[in-house]
């Protein structure tokens, strides 16, 4: 019967579990502090803490399928081993469970961001993204400008490695005139393939960080 509850039912379950986790963490903090809490006995606090741990396990187990789906997406498109990606995705899921604030939206999309971020963090620096023609689309610098104006994403660029940051700077024209990928390759004395790789890596990282900041 539980299998037919639909998305709304799953969301409610996730929120209830998240509330139990939050209450359990608070209870454990009070117990660890050694301070007296007038509204609950130590036994009641211990029960809340245990219920929180149980809820955490249930929330993780209930969303393992999301890890499998995302890990397979990366494994098939990047031709990488599934097992390692799955393990890292599980770490990302655990981080999402510990950071999730049920007041700010559904758990699934939030968890997906953390799972993808964790998987991307351990992928090879080169060859991790397919070089497709969409990277030549001149509309993406304008889209990134729009995101930057609305969200202050420029500060995230400071976290991008220097070479990739230079590519994005030249492509968007943030510090001057915008350049095509071919022009960037000539200016930086790089191959066009390398410019595409750096551009794609940097843009993916920046979008990911923006999404995480929005979900936090």
C-alpha cells in the first residue's frame, strides 16, 4: 500500500523523518552538555535521540535508489566504474541527510545536488565531460551573466582553478570583451579541446555551487 502513496506521500514521510532527526540531534546535544532540561527527563531525551538515529537510517535507506540512478547516469555517460561512484554518492546522501532543513523544500532535489557534487568531486580532472557541440552555443555566457546578476555567482568563480577561471573570464567578457573558444585557445596558447574541457568543468562547478547555495 505504501508503494502507491505517490510523491506527496513520500515527501511527507521525508519531512517527518527530518523532523525526528532534528529533534534527536537536539536531544543528544542536551544530553552531551550535561545540563538539566526542565521539559524532559534524561530518559525521554535518550528516546528522542535514538528515534532520531533510526529516522536518519530510514531516510538514507529510503533514498538509496536516488544514489543508484545518479551513479548509473555518470557511469554510463563517462564510462567510469559504478561501484566507486555509488560509494561516493552514498556519502553525498549522508551529507544531505545531516544538512537538510525540512522547512526549505523537498528532500529529493536537495539530496540529488549533494550526491552529484560528491560524485563530481572524485571524478578525473580530464575527460570527465563529453565535448559536445552545445559548448559552442554563444547563449551560455549570457545565461551565466543572468545567474550572476541574480545570485551573486561571481564569488563562486574565485573557487575555480586559475586556468579555468581565465577561460570563463574571457568567454563571458567579465573583465573586458568576450571571446569565442577559438580566440581563447589562441590567447591562452591551449588546444581548442582543452579550452572546451576547462569551460565545461568550470561552468558545471559554478552551476552546482549556485544550486547548493539555493538549496541551503
